[in-house]
C-alpha cells in the first residue's frame, strides 16, 4: 500500500509581552495552535530584550508548550512575525514546523584554532541537503571564511541565515540549541526531503552599462574595459541620467557577476558590494570583495523604492516557481539597517513577505549581516533581506 504524502505545516507566533515567560508562552501557544495538532519537528526562535536576560526560562516555556524534536535560534536586536516588525524592546518570534515526509537535523558549529588557520567542527556534511539555515555569533564565528569554504565544498545548496544581533546583558553570546543557551559558534539546521527556495533581495537597482574587469588583484580593480578603472568609473557616472545620478549620490555600489559562465545577467546574478576606496594616482578602485579579470560589473544604487521593488520581484519569482500556490511558510533574515531607517515606516519587509507569499506564516529577525547565495556561492550581505521559502 502506498504511503500518503505528508505536507509541510508551519505555525508562527509573535509576542511583545515584557515578562519573558508570559511572552514565550503567548508566542509558543500561537505557533502550536497553528500546527493543528501536527507534531513539532523543529522550532526556530528569535528573542530580544528581556528574553536575553532570562534565556533559559524562555527556552523552558517553548519546550514545554511545543515539545520540538529540534530547536535552534539566536538573540536579536529586533524580531519579525507575520506582518509585524518589532525593531526594539522585548519581543519573541517563534517558527514551528511539522515537516511531513521531510526531516531536520540541528547542529552547533565552532571553528577551532589550529596551526595556520582554523578547523570547522560540529557542522554535518551538507552534501545533498535540501536546505540549510545558519545563525552565527559574529564575535566568535568567522562567518565569511566559513562561507567561502562551504562555497568550494558544497555549492548550490540553499543556505541562508544571519548573524545574531544581540547578546545577553552580561555581553555573552545568545545562541539557542535544543534546551541550551550557547555563548559562541553558530547553530543551524540541515533539511532533507523538504523543498526550500532561497530568496536574496539585495535591495539595489542597477544603473549604467555593464563593464568587464580587464585587470584586478584581490579586491582592487586597476582596469575596466581596458581603461584605468577610476577614469572609466568617472566617465560611466557622467554618462548616467539625472535620475540615476541622484540615486548614486546617495551611495554608489558595485554589482559583480559571480557566475561568469552565464550568458545573460539578471538582477539577482550580481553580488552587490560597496566601494572601499580609490587611489587617484594609481587610477584604481577597491571594492568590498575579491574580484578577478573577466568578471562583469555594473553600478548599483540603493534607496527605499529600489529595495521595495527588488524584494517584491524576488518573492514573485519564488511564487512563480511554486506555480502560484502559497508556500507552507518562510524564514526572514532582514538587515538591522532596513526597517524604519530605510523605508521611513514600520513593518515593510514583514508586510511585503506576507502580501506576496499570500499570507504564508513567516518569522524572522533583524540580523547584523544576512547569509544567502548568489551565483551558486554563499555570501554575507548587508542591507539585504534573505528569505527561505518552504514549499508545502
């Protein structure tokens, strides 16, 4: 007899109650009720404010009400849930999943010092994973080098997450793993048998023409299109429309195509990085990532309108991939430089995710850096919203 397919079911809960135990109970009960009696295979939770003064009590309540098989999470400067964003103060956002035919394995990773570098410990083999969530402590886990290592070892896995953006009042790390509060490293989840669609919205609009790097070393570009890089950059900016010039005046960014083998480039193929400096004497420019000759670049600019359009377009593509069916839910990792500071109004990213994903349950946090793939490699971003979309 054939076994019936069990679909993914996700429930979320958000609370801003000032008492940590009461807040944890409110959020956990809401998430539990949304699961409709299905077993809780995994909880991903984000906690801010008073919860970080008593994280063990918060964890205890969540375990009591949801009894998750696996649990991970981290301290946050602000949390997201459904259509709401809590950018400061006390809040807890809980994402609970019943994974049907799929399963999840939580892990705690650290980098141990060894002669000549570091050794990654505790992370499972990610080969063939359906998706990975990674939540790292920025003070004790070298996320950038680890992502470069994983890009070489297991490219093309949907790997998303963020850097914890708050610690305990004592200044120690706040990572949640099972029933423990950990002070260092990174926690994460490997998913199998579950469809995870990665969405990376870098929130920047391309301007001007595409240019090819013709000479570079490390993060320094010395030639663009066969001309001294700084000279070509100035010429390109002068050739922009007045509207584009106003955009780049607010902050000039560089988009770099990671996968040089793609014949056509769309917005999501560019890794967006800031300009790190220029040397007028040498005619070179430095960017916020290593580059190589042959890569295509294009100038980018970021403002509220372009960030809004980019997020909507990226989410729309995931809805198309799902055939227009609402997903089971989503995890959202938004830069702590977004929110009111970027959009001038509250709840932008949370409300946009809810609207475009047709009210699918979502939870997340404001991160100190967002993790997401571009061109099949993994990067740590800024001013980005990365979203893990889970199919039913």
